[in-house]
C-alpha cells in the first residue's frame, strides 16, 4: 500500500514537472512573439540568468473574470453572455499580424505578467542583482511598454466590450457599463484583471407637444473604463449654427438657449419605429447601430416641413433620421424616419417624380431597410435610376458584416416592377 502511494506521488510530481515545463515553454514562446512584433530581439530574455528569467515567468495572470458592482443590476444571463463573447474574442482575435498567432488572450495573461515584472524591476528596488548588461534588458522591456502600453495594445478588447454594453442597453429600461482595471489585483505570484460591470436605470420625463402630454426617456450611456456614465448631449452649434461656426450652413442661425449643449430624450414611439424599420440587423446589433449616432452625432438635416432631423448612421452611411423638437435645453426625438419617407428629401423626390403617396411606400415596403436588400433593381431600372439620382446609390450595394442574410425576393420584385412599369 505504501509502495502504491509512493508510486502515485512520484507520478504526480512528474506530471507537475511536465506541466511546469510546458507552461514555461508556452510563456517563453509568447514573450518572443511580443518582442518580435515590437521590434525587439525575440531572445532578449536569454541574456538573463535562469533564475532571473524565471522571475519574468513567475506571475500567473488569470484570464479576465466578470463581477457586478454592488448595488448595480445586471442580469446573470447578460453577465454570462458578455463573458462568453469576450472569451471568444480573446481566443480568436490576434494582435498585429495574424500570421504571428499572438492572441489577445496571450496579451492579457502572459503579456500583462511581463509588463508587471518589467515595471516592478525598473521602478521598484529589486532583491535581484543585475549586471549592467542585464539592466539593459530591463530598461528595454520597460521602454517597450512605455512606447505602447498594455492598455493600448489591448484596446480592441475594450472596444469590443464597449460595443457589447451599448448593444445590451435599452434607453427605456436600463443601460450598462464597465470598468477594466488591469491589473485589478496583484499578489505574490499572481495577478488578476477583472471586468467590473455597472448599470444605470432609465430616467423618464413628460413633455407637451401638439397639446398632448408625452413620455420620453433620457438617452444616456454607461461607464466605459475610466469614462463615467453620462447622458447624451448634443452641441447646440450642430443644430443651430451661430455666425462663424457654420457646421450646418443650410440651417438658420439661432441664439443659444442657455448652455452649450442639448440633453437628449427619446420617445418609446421612436424606439418602436426603429424596431420595425431598421430590419436588416439582428436585434442585438440594431440597438448598437441606432444608439451609437447619439453618442457622437454625425450631422443634422432639415425635413420637408422645415423641422430638424439628426442623422442616424455610421461612417459615411446614413440609413435614417431622428426628427426632434427642442424645448429649453432639451431635445425630444419624436420618431424614426427611414430614408424613403414623405418627410425626407429622398422620399419627396420620389413623390414628385412618380406621384407616390405614403401608403405606396408602405405597400411596397420602401419604408424598411430590407427593401434595398430584397428587390432586384436591375429589373426595375426606372426606380434604380431615381434612387441613384436622389443620392441613395450607396444603399443599392451596401455591404455590412453584421447584416442579416437576405436574398432577392422575386415575388416582391415583381410587385415593385409592376408598380413602376408605366413610368418606364
């Protein structure tokens, strides 16, 4: 019996040594990739003694975990979903040249450990004696992480997390945020980095419009790392340019209301119209696509009646508008207008050219973004040319990675073709 226990203990020790050796080889390979991609000698650590190299491989940094800030309300299923999404991102996405195979998981574990040790040896008094040549190794590592910090190297991970919390937030319910202290905890031989989730409950307000009382919700965005949660605000000069600041030259100048910004509120009606009309994105991406323009407004237009509309889109692509009114220092978004609507220039041009009505837009499905993905416009050249003339040619061949899969609907195409055939 004693002999058997001794054999088991010996086997466990051999397994532990094998795993330890495997871990050292893996960490060494990752550090070599980091050094190579940062323009350093990949064998830089070879100039150190074995004991000194072991110090650089000593810290075990765990993959990021998720916790909820006390007092905040983040459903368990959302925490699990964010955790799975981030872990998948860390394992599948690479830093720099994908051919090098340096994943972001490598960076937030081994890379973070290397940063902690290099910073500690450089800035703190170390019990290990370094020769001048060995000190050059420490200095080189420290300078490398000063040129591009570990936070800058892993910025895409933070951006992915920012997109996640914005995707899951709902202005008429709750918005989510996060912090990512890296490291969040350092101990003897280990370090941690943790995503700390936060939440903000919705704020509702009532306002008068056209002799009716309406409810709206404040548009706000959760914490993103060191940027605290904040309500959306739009520079007044973007809406009403003053002399010498013509961001939108076709709008008439108007004196400032009071402060420099408008606080933004949105009606549930607008959120419902978004759900109906922005139908080319899955639900989890739709919220991201339509709320992001309110974080960084890209422009403003005038509708046919002379009212104002905030552009809804991304990059150089507009796929709808937010009509709004102002009351004091507040903007109230009333609805969401698709590109082809009687209230937009594009819709007005089609009404004038083809004598169309609002009911025609709805009948043909032109009030939904999926219209541009399901109709074969080569079979309806008169409409294709009209859309191009009114400035919507970019929607005819729009390619987005996060769109739902759509195919040409021949039945729908036939209906549209028949509607416009007498204009050919």
